[in-house]
C-alpha cells in the first residue's frame, strides 16, 4: 500500500517543473506515489511528462480551475495514508518526506507536520532568507491570527481531511491558511526544525484585486470564529490587523506599486490591532514603503539585492557550524 501521496499542482510552470519533480523522485523515502495535476497549462507539460519513465507518477490534466481545485483533484486520486503538497516551482531536500513520515508514525495525535523553508529566486539561487516557525501543538489561536505554514512544506494525514474538509475552491487567496485553521481546530500540529523546502519567490504580478482579497480574508476569519468560545473573540481583531498589513505589503510589492492603497490598508491594520505598530512586520513594511518612495524602485531593488547577498553570505557561514539547518 502507498504510504505517501505527493500532490504536485502546476500551471504554466514548465520552466521550473523538471527541477521540482526531480526533487520528489530522489526522496530517500520510497513508498510514495506522485500525483501531478496540470491545471490547464499551455506550456507543453503534458507532452514532457509522458517522456518521464517512472511508475510512481500519475498524471492528470484538467481545464484551468485554480490551484484549490487542482489540489482537491489530487486528493481525490490519492491512495496514501499521508498526503504531501508541492507547488510546481518549489523544491524538496531529499530527506523531507522521510523525516515527516517519522513524525506522523510516532505521534498519532499529530494531524499535520510542516517544515522550515529556505527562499530562492527564479534562478534557483538561495536568497539567504529563511522561514523558521517554531509553534507546534494545539496552535489554533496562533495560526488563526497569522499563517506560518507554507503549503509546499505540509504533510497531513488523509483522515484529517476527511474531518476538516479540503481546499475551498471559491477563495482566490489564502486557501491554504483556511484549511490549516480547520485542521488545527481538531488536531495537533508539528514542525520539523530543518530547512527541507526551497520556496521560490517570483516578482509580484500586476494584479490589484484588493477588494476580492479583502472579501476572501473576511470569509476565512469569520468562518473561523463563528462558533468559538467568547474569550477567543479578541483574536479576531488581531487577525484582521495582520491580513490588512498583508494586503498593504501586496500593494507595494506589485509591479505597479499603489502607495495610496498601501497607506489605506496600513491604517486599517492599525485600527484593528494598534499594537501591531510595534511589530517587526510593521517596521519592515514602513521602512520598505519609505525607501521605495524616496529612492525609487530601481534603487530600492538594488539595496534589497545587496542586503540579500550579505544575508546569504552570513547564512552560508552559519551553515558551516550547523550543516543540518536545525535549531541550536
């Protein structure tokens, strides 16, 4: 019986997909099936994948319906006890699946396990930036305030999805956050403290669907709080504060930054959660927004590139003393 079903979703990511698939096929844990769901690509991935000779691969093509629908299709085809998700442009370290399987096998109370991530650019170069979430256990209160789990790092018990449900295909943003909230409401969450996923960062698109983003975030938050104990309700304001700050970031990270919109969403964030002004996230946003407007985008990008280069050098130095990427 297949132990792990790996679900890879792709939409016009042929440029990166061979690297993504190769990282799955070289996993040290062998009891896997690899379900590739192409969500209406027009870049020739269907022709390419038929040339890959590996009996573990199951390929399914559908018309473009969005990433949530593609992931749900993969779930419906999955035969594994555990399900792992991977976007078609991210990469796994060879021991990623093995280490997560050990956690789920040893801890029956854990429903979902994720990992730390290293960020890379479009050229597969590590930027030096990492994401190292530490929260685990019964963390519903923490995750409903702010999502710290990247989809490409997740392995979840199939039984959890039977209880919590699957991805909401009506959402255009944060569909993974919505599902993790539902899983965390019933199960414990665990994290492998090692950099087992390389998460690709792309330049933001020109999309300015801010009203739809607001509505989707509102839907997720209100659904999460519709039946919680009264003492949990103050967390809702903090959730609204953080999602408004998230949208403010998207306003300035777009190829065509909208600083007026960013200012509006920043003000909304503080109105919901005044203490957010003292957070690292708010400080970073304020500095980035000011630099973009004062220096111009070209100079800001140059400074950011220099900063990331220095951080990458520091990261390499640190890795020499901690080669597994684990916490000290």
